[in-house]
């Protein structure tokens, strides 16, 4: 620790489409939905994170809720900057006499373009970051899972987030083959909304679709421990009268089938690009699932049966990328070759 180390604050940010996690001093200090509520008249932020999520779908003409990230990248630059700034303030808790300069490590999708990278860097710098480093999500997930990324051994990570699914084969501290597709948690939510409209004639919002996914979301119609049906309330599309509809996990497995199949195809495509020696390592070690999508019931078994390779869910998959980003932050010199 240097004499003036108190003047600099180290922050690791997992800037996700659905949730943003901030790690400081090896502790997770913020875990909030990536959403902001803004006053349309003054353009000032009213709420950030969970408070803003509670307003979603319930606002009047003068308040708008914005999700600044779409498909893993920044869609609204101003809202993203405001959100990062607000979440950093939340992480710091009580106000200080002065604001220390920030050293930030932030994770990004492996398929990001230079323009998208610049948008993330600019947002972090405008939010107070003096030194901003970036690390690819699958590499951060590998660190968070506890893999030795520098070993001459192949490991495959499938990180299913809110906006993107990141698939990467890692060896010797680098990504050997990767596939980043914009099919992930948000698409499953959209599939559920569409299904409920067509099949049950009931209109539901994004939040309700998310709740259905959490309570009865499944990737397979055959589960050893099936969840109980989830009752959905909403207006009938034809009459606008209130109706109640019980939804089973088998229905959800059916309605998200196309999106899950696209993820399967992407995993196969990444495996096709993998050199034979690393492929053998992957078959031996298995494939690791991270991100919120890894919690989908029956997904690991379905993928294992389909590809004939063992799939295993990381410990606390939602926070694997954030943990890895924190490890990269604490070891910036050691992992300099992983950081942009």
C-alpha cells in the first residue's frame, strides 16, 4: 500500500444487461437491477436499481424507466453514465470530504465492437473513473469459477447473461475460440410474454414474465423435481376483464425451446473451432455454465445429453463474472495480459 493509496479507490463492476454488481475491497457492495428512472421534465435521475425496477411499467407521463444496456452493450449513453455514477455513490455509502479517484475494472462481452468498447470506457470515465480497464466476460467468469486460466489446458465457459450468451474456450491466458450471441435471458422473457399472449390470451409485462421464468422456467419438459404451477394474473386481451392462468414448467420449456436451441447451436459452433488437443481437455474437464441463465431448470442435463459432454453449473453462477472481475482488479499486474 502506497502513502497516498487512500486517494485512489479500486472498484470492479460487472455491468450486466439485467443486473449490475460492484465489488470493493473483496466485498460485493452493490447488486442492483440495471435500470434507472428519470424525470422527463428535468432529465434528473429519480431512482436507480431496485427502486427504479419497482416503478417499471407503473409510471405516469412525467417519469420514464430506462434500461441503459441492451444485448450486453450500452444503448443509452447518458442513462448508463447516470446509472454507473449512482451505483458507485451507493457503493461508497456515506458521503466523504473528497471523492477519491477511481480505478475501475469493468467486464464486457467478448463480441464487442470498438465502438461498443469506447461507449463503456467513456461512460465509466464520465462517472469518475481515472483508470478504466476492461476484461472479457468469459475470462472474468473463468477467474470467478476458480479455473487456472494460465494453464496449458482447455476450459470452456458458457456465460448466459441477460443480453448475451458468451461461449469461450480458454487456454494459456487467452481466448482460443469464442462465440458471442445476442440470445439470452431477455429473449427468454420475450418468448414468455409472446406465449402468454398467444396461448392464454393474457397480457403481461416484462416484470411478470421475469417472475414466471424464475418460478417455473425450465429448459426441459422432463424434470426430476418439477416446480409447482405459477399463477399469473392479468387482463384478458379481448375483454380486458381480469383472469387467472396457472402456468406449468412444461409450457415454459416449450415456449423457450427455439432460443435454447440457438444457444446449443452456438456452443457446437465454438466446439467446431476448437483445436483437437483442447477439445480433449474440454471433454475431460466438462463445460462450465455461468450467468443467470445457468439457473434454468434442467439446462445442464439437457446440454449434457445433447452434446455428450458433462456440463456443470458454477457455484453461485449469477456472481461468477463479478467475482472474476474483482480478482482481476486485485491482480491487475499479474493479469495485465487479460485486461484491455
